[in-house]
């Protein structure tokens, strides 16, 4: 199975979550570590769902990059 994973970088670490599996999250000190951790978290999450008799959630998320206009304040900062 394949799930979309969102990885965010913060000043302290990396965090990941799976939109199709609410509550399935992980953190790590590097992109590689957070990917290992979220893979393990997904497997544990799915195993827990199966153990509880819940239906396995099929991935139903897609991602797109959308271009939007910057707010006027941000445009002013870029010009300066």
C-alpha cells in the first residue's frame, strides 16, 4: 500500500503525518530518520486497526502545488 506523507521541517527537527490516517505521526532529526519513523508508525497504525477489527483505510488523498498571490504586505517586503 502507498500513503501520502507530509513532512515538515522545523528549527528543531522534522515531523511527518499521514492525512489518510489521522493521528499517525512521527518525528526525526533528519529526513531519513523521519521517513523510517513514519513508515513504522503507518505499519503500527494499520496493525492496530486490523486488531481492532476496523477496516483498513485505502489512501484517498492527492497532492497538488497551487500558485497563489502573495498578500500585499509580503509583496512590499520582497520589493524592499
